[in-house]
C-alpha cells in the first residue's frame, strides 16, 4: 500500500485499515508458527503498511493539536 493511498483515507477508514492489517499480521504469524506458511515477505510488508498507517494517523494528530493552539 502506498502512502498516497493511505493519506486519502478518512480518520475512521485509517482506524479500520489499521485493525484489518493487525488482524492479517496476527493470522500470518500464527500460520508461520504452525508451520503452514513461510511468507516472510508478506509479514514484512504488513508491518511496513501498519507503520505507514500509524505514521499518517500521528501526523494528523499533531496537525490537529497545533491548529488548536
């Protein structure tokens, strides 16, 4: 997922996307531990996507906080 795509999401969509990505990551880690998959690339990509979503959410929080002042 590209950062531009994430930036176009609303705050509610961002929270939903983060939950979905975390669920996917949990399932993949579970499968990895059970020996059903070896998709390290997918896990790495999901972690990066989660980081992108969290970063953009934090940027929006900081912008909102500076606008209040």
